[in-house]
């Protein structure tokens, strides 16, 4: 019987003492447990360059986890380098931050080859392989070179760049060619799906069969939209449950006379953090009646601090928050309460349920599950309000949110004022429509739709000499 093999950059081993309210990990674990499977990836550890990455195995509830460390050189070149200094800014339309280095691209390819070889070692011919995210654009290429004829799918959790951005990356033709070695390529939104189709067609001169099917090198590649969802029923249960939190990150008992805004973001330039705080500052200047009556609760988790763009943003963000608090604080009230702590998923759902407003301000985002989780966690009798950037993928399905332009300060200020003054009747009406959307296509529907299409994809019957020749190309590093 065929099994499912999942490959993702990071693999966190399950912790039976730690519960979670849905999410990608749970959806994939459920799929793996249902039919039996393997989860493969990096374990988050680094080893010295003179050591060889080794794979270790552990099993839990019928799922086999196979992980390995990366050498310091691999971490720097593959992860910090090409993946997050080239591909990440490219996919988020930040051409000013794209930093392409040939040696980092080479290391990226080496790591993709490493995991392809491990797939070759563990996969049976009828196994289905599901590869996740921008770290592994080239894995299928190396699998095909090894003669693997498995159905191999790829899902991109972030946006897909347009043709003008790809033209800035010297190795773009190589990467797009590699992408077309997958059988099914999944994107978060219809916009990203169309961009992916156009880029593959233009760069490779591939034949467009229909709106979601290409033909290239005697193969058919399905390129489709699968908007990732959440598990609203489970999130509701977690948000409502009575749990004692010893050290809550925010003391809502001290904020009973406040309207509260919650925002949860990694400190990343794609999240529109500075733009949001600039708009919030302007709102406080022009609406003094809200002083001492509104508090912005920000969970801002530092990430990728080895990359200068992220370190600079972290410093800038702290400076802006300090300035705004100094400018407007009165008595024991400060307009912003920001924490950099990691908050458990259970506590986060309870924070969502208690906050009056959630503000998602992404400048570019594949989906943004904060928006969906916030709605799912709400009290159905007295729900909060979602302010959502038009550039977040979630906006494509969540039109009943207050949609704002994060590049337009007036749009954000008007959106915040509307959220603060919205009647209960309107809040209930918007919530009901948003919740129906979450229930109509939840995270399990997302997973099942992708895997169903992947299993129906025509298996690669013959690894032709022409195909092998085309992929034994020399890349100019």
C-alpha cells in the first residue's frame, strides 16, 4: 500500500504534552497517520562544516519522522542565503532586497540534492511525495535524475513572484525548469496561480493546455490554487476552554475599559509593521478622544536575525514603538504593549477571543492564517472585527473583513475608526459570513484537495533519455 511522504524545511517532533489548535502540522500529521507515512526535513540543528549531515529516525503514533542537521555552511548558504536573501524578498516583491550570490545558489542546490537522495532511499515506487515551500524548488529535478517516477507535488506557502521579479534572478530559468518537474504545483491564491502559469509559460515557452495545466518536456504539470484554511471547530473549543495560564502575556483584566487591537507577526518586512504603527500614531494624533481608551497589543517575534535586513527592521520597530509610547502615554496607560515572547497556540486563541480587533497589515502575504484563526476564535454572540490588508492572500476569500491598503495611511486610519465604531449587528453579520467561509473549505479540505489531485496526476511512466539530457545541464554559477 502506498504511503505519503512529506518534505518540509523544518520538522518539529510531536510533543504529546503540548496541545495545538489545528494548523499545518496537525493537518499533515493527520494525513500521515491515516494512511501511514514519513515526515522528512531539517531538525533545526547545525553541525560543523567538516561533519557530514546524518539522518535519524523516530516514530510516533504511526508516523515516522526522519530529520538531519545542516552544516554551518549549508545553513548560511541555503537557508539564510539563497532561500531567505534571494527567494523570500523576490516572492514578496522586494526587488531592492534581493541579494543573489552564485555560491549560495550552489549550496541551495546541494541541500535540495541531499533531500532528494534521502527521498530516493526511503520511497517505494507507488508512494506519493508532497514537498513544501520555497526552500525546495529543485528537489523534484534531482528525484527525476535519480530515475524516480513517483507522483511528486509541491505547495508554495508564500506568494509567487511575477515575471519582472524573476528576470532579476540569474538562475530563474533553471529554477522554473526544476519547478516543472513536479506533477502538481499548488499556490495559495488565484492571483499567484495565474502568475505562476504566466512565468512558466514565458520563461520555458511551455504549452498552455488550459487555465491550470501546462505541457513541458513531454510532461503535464497541474498548477492550481489551494487556499489553506484552519480548523474552526477545534479553534473554537480551544478558545473557549478554561485553562489556567500562569504567566499570561497580556493582562486583559487590566484592560476592561479599553478597546484592544491584537496583531501577531514575525518581524519581517513583508508584514507592514512600520506602516501600521505609523498609521496608528497618526490616528492617535487626530483622534485624541481615544487616548486611554485603546491599547494595541503586538506579538512581534524576531526571526532570521543573522540577515541584516531583519536586524535593521527589529531595531527600527523597537524605536518606533518606544517613540509612540513616549509621545502619547498618560498616567498608567501606554498606547502599545509589545512582546517578543513566543506565545503558545492555546494562549493565542484565547487572546484572539478577548481582543476587540485584529489588524493584519501585510504588504505581501501568501495567505496569513492569523486572520482566519482570529475569526475562528471569536465569541459568536459578540464577535470582534478583522482589519485585513488587501495584499494578504486571505483577502481573496475574506471580503467581509474591513479591507485596507497598507500603503495608504488614510485607508488604514479609516479602517481602524470603522472597526472601533462598528455596531454589534454589523459585527455579527460580517462574522457569520466569514465563519461560513472558514467552514466551507477548512485545512483538511485543503489537504485532501491537493492530495486527491496529486494522486490523480498521470505518473511519469518513462524517464526518457531526452528528459535526462535536459536535466544534466551545466548551470552557470
